[in-house]
């Protein structure tokens, strides 16, 4: 067993792998189970990154609320438009991320059933 470089992504992989775990490049004969496992890992990684992004957007939503609270002096005065804009952008980003996460979870369930 030797360590070789993938010709497509230049990551180091084992010479026994017929499919690069990083980019999916096929070095030789690949059976259907290996392809399915690679697709499952890619979708699982995407689900993980989307979850992390949704946590970041939720943090932005909390920051927008805190900014609004401080700017209005405990809800006594009118606020500038900054907190409203940040809240709107963060809420839209959260909805987009959650829809992508839902789609990725459906794809992951479909692969598991096969």
C-alpha cells in the first residue's frame, strides 16, 4: 500500500482506493457500493456544513435583536433601520439554508433506502 496523489484534486490518498474520497475521481474499476458510499458521504458532509451555517445565521438573528434592544434603550425609543435590515437578511438566509438542508436530508434518505 502506497500513498499517491489524486490527479484531480491533488490530495494524498491510498493506492488501494479506486475512488478518491475527497473529489470522487475514479482511478480504476469502481463498484456500485463504493459510488453509493461516496455519494452518501458527500451529502452527509453537506448536511453538516448547512447545519453549521444555520447556527451562524441564528447567531446573526440574536445579534440583530440585541442591536435593536440596545438601540431602542430597552424598547423606549425608535431604532434606526440597521437592526431591521440585519434581521431581514438573516431571516431570509435562514429560510434558504433550511430549505437546502431539507432537500439534502431527502437525498440522504433516498440513498439509504437503495
